[in-house]
């Protein structure tokens, strides 16, 4: 690959893509693992990122909103084309709304490369010298382990705490902001799961290093949505013109909320909401989809929806979100179950997805059907998270 005297770069800061130029950039070196050693200027770069975050945050708090026409014109003018020799540097991963189609395609390209690395080159050193903290205030198995596996497969190291709500200084009353300020002194990136919606944004505003939202209460789970979209593209072969049935706990399910935001980026998508009355999808998502021109419909008929959809996305009824209202939990649980009868009405190309863990909302005998994609979906999470860590720490 020939070298170049300059190359384009873009930075995603709070959802805004800012292009600039880097002089004397060697394109080939961007794809050379050996070039990704930790810079001696790491402290200086962290300070720069912190200043950029603060400036951007102040702008969003104080500046009046742009005229929609001006905003759209700016998006078109600055729209990136992610090609060889170009670099895109993410600051944080906080919410699904921060991604556009170009950036999603770019992440999926990197994820595909990560799959090759995982299969063919287990000794990758792309992130050698980098250290990641997994700061989890809620229990997790898949998400935490997939992030830790992703980091280690790229040569990085991990510091972890699985139940920070109980076994950390949070139990002593320390604020989230103080915890973040302390932990960022030890590591290069923080992956955080929290029980409060909006906690990831608070952390990102505080930190001078990248923050990845691994789930914030009933708010969002953007990395799950990214791996879900990646899975849909791999399983169905397209993201435009699809029909998706979201089933189960839609009121508290952060995975389906984030997925709905990303589905809205694509054309001719229709979403069906199938849930018990006590856990219907909240109005903010419905209003967002309507504002984006996405067709949606609520239905009580799982069989009817399953016969029309390309994807049946099942979720569990989350007991932990009901508090003391065990009566409401029992009312919702077990109402919609994907079993062999549902499979019989599904189209041959359609798939069943689930963010896991499952309880009884998908019958075990469904696992043997080739349309059961949920374990392939979980594996895809490794590749997406490898891609995000690479982009956040060393760029495109």
C-alpha cells in the first residue's frame, strides 16, 4: 500500500463528526499492529480529549439549536466516506442516536476484520500496552466477559469489578463522578454498566478517557444494539426494507430501545411491538420512530407478527425492574413464548434473536432450528466490541 503525504480524519464527539487533516500520514502504518504502541504523549492526548469533551459539552448546553436546514446542510457537507487511508476516532459510546449509517458501516467493516483476527491470529498486539476497566454496578456475564475477551484478544489488559454497587466505594456513598475521576487515573478506557439511566453520559462528561456504556438501567445498551444490527445484516443480508418484531419487556428493555434508534437509520423498516400491557414500549420511542418516518404497530398477536417478520427479537420479562410489584411481574411473565409453533409460521429466511439471558421465553427445542440466531448473535458481540475498543483507542 502506497504512503500518502496527508490523509483525512474524523472525530465523533457527542454524535458530531468533525473532519480534519493529518499531515505526513503513512496509510500503510495505520493497519500495522506494531504501530499501535502506547504513545509517550498519552497524558497530553488525554488532556486534549478532556478539553474537547468539555468544549463540546458547553456548546450543547449553551448554544441555541441550529436551524434544521442548516444542520442538514452541515451534515451533508461533512459526511465522511470511510475508505482505506482514512481514520475515524470515536470519543465515547453512550447512546444509539450518536451513530449514522456511514459510521455503522465503518464499525461493521472493522468488526469483520476483528473476526479474522480472532479466528486466524490469536496473538494480535493491536492494543498492547492499553488497560481497560470494567466497572459494573449491576450483575453481568455476557457483556462483561465479551468486553474482557475483546480486550485480551487484541493484546490489552483488564481491571475488573463485577458488583461495584455493593463492593466498591459506592457502598460508602462515593459519587459516580468521583469514582470515574479516580479510576481514569489507572486505565485508558472504562466500560461501565450502571443501574441508573443517564449514568453513562454523566461518566463521559466527567472523564478524559473514553467511556463505553454497557447498559444504564432501563435507558440504553448501545453496544448490544450495534451487535444486533451486525447480526441482522449477516443473517438477513440487508438492513433496509426489513420487518422486525420486538417481543417481551419493551418498557424496561434497554436493548430494544437502543435497537429501535438504530433501525430508524434505515429505509422502509417496519417495527411491530408485541408485549404484555404492563410493559408496553414507552411513548418516547414511538414518537421518535414517527418523527423519523418509521412505520410501527402494536399487536397482541405473536403468531401473526412472526409470520410477517424477518426478525423476531424476543426479550425476557425483567423481574428486577418490577421492584415490590411481583403481581405485575407474574402478570407479564410467560404471555409470549417463542416455541415450535411460532417457528412453523415464520418464513424460512427469518431468524429468532435474543439479547440473553433467557428464562422460559424461548423454548429450548427451538435451539436446534437453524433460524435460532441468538448464540451466533452473542458471538458477534465479541467482534463488535473488539472493533469499538480498537476505534476508541487507536482509531480506524
